[in-house]
């Protein structure tokens, strides 16, 4: 299967950082220690026949997860190449608020503000904190842009660790504010699925919120061939799921216990199925349903692992 990464287009960035890999040639990890952010650089980490490519400058986006010759992720090159667009593809990071806030606004603890769908982490440039051949740690700290939407000081550290046929993402949040920090986390992986009619997703759910018709429905299974599927599973009851491909291969997702809300999204004519683990439903900053509330000076670590076989 043709590799998805490497044809994302040309970026023009100021600066003269040496040893910067272009988007057409991922730079392989092999150094450690704090490094400057390298605009336009893709970084590849490897273990045996498994390779993962990450774009720190595009919201810490995983752009490719390959096992042997099998590319597991879908990536829309046009949205990736345009910094003004949200990327449709890879594994976007949804922090501090997965989903859509009502009216794009939130109220919490006597404060209020506005934030667009899925939060700001996916639009920020992350810095490289540590690199090894099989792992990469990126960092994001509160800044003028984040504080304008979310008035809490924080430090986020996202570690990508690859092992044969596996990828683990571990996010650590440090609350640097003097007050409780509310947040939630989600991932939005676009899995490449060429035969949706025969693909299957494991769930014990009986109820779902259908985001196409905007109402709760009885869940009786997925029809991934519909014009649009956007189902938020209300009683999945687990922090794990599995995507089963038509050829008999499987991609399992497991996560820390906080990830109880799962979302499935796809569009007709597009070779992707999104199977998304979230720690809360959308709008949790307003409703507090499933909201993580982190005390001042405290830290919280959450993980998600993908395994192909």
C-alpha cells in the first residue's frame, strides 16, 4: 500500500535551523535532550518493521502508522499542507475539550470563555523535548493563544512510543495554575479502511447519540456505508475497542480507565473510519459530565495504545 506521508506539499518557513527535514523526508529520531522546534519537520520513530511519523508543527499529529507495508492511517494531503485548515487525517489530539461546546462557549468556576470544536492542542506547534529511535516526547505549555481561550497555566507532555505493531500515546498534564484546572482529552484517529461494508467495530453499546440527526437513538450496529455516520456511544462500557478489517486483520485500541466515551465517524466516498476514544462527552466544560478536575500543582497521566495484528 502506498505510503501516505511524504507528499504533503511545500512549506515556507523563516529561520535557519540546521538538520531540518522537509515534509517530503521525515527525519529519523536518534538524538535526545531538549531540541528547538523545527517548523516543517516530520520525525519518524521505528521498532522492527513498525514506523510512526509525527508532525510537531501540526499539533503533534501522527501522520503515519505503518506495520510492514501496511499504512494504517488515512491522511488528506490538502488539509495537511494548508496551515489554515484543521487536518483531516492522522491522529489529531483533542485537548482540553473534545467535541463541540454549546455555542462554542464555556462557563466554569465563575469564569467563562470561548473555544472552538475539539480544543486548541491540534492547532498549536509543539516542541521536541526528547528523542530516541523508538520514542518521541513533545511539549506544549500555556501561552498567549491558549490563555485567551482557556485561562489556566499548564504543561502538556505527549510521549509517542513504538514497539513492533504497536503505538502508545501517553499525555501528562501538569497544572501550573493556582486553581483547579478542568480538562478532558480525546484522540481522533483516521484509520484507513478501503472496504467499509465488511469492516466491523467491537462495542457492547445499546444507546448512542446520533450527531447527524442530533438525537439519542437505540444502537443496533454500524452501517459504515451510509452518507455520514457520526455516532457517540453512550454506554460502550469499556476503555477498549477493536476495528476489524475485511481481510481479517484487526486494530485494537486500549486506554487508561478515563476513556469511557467512544465516537465513530465516517463519510461516504472517503477511505477512513474514525474510532475515537474520549474521556468525556462533548460540552463537558459546561456540564461537568466526565470532566477531569486537576488540583493546583497536581499532574495527571492518560494513555492510549494501538495494536495491529
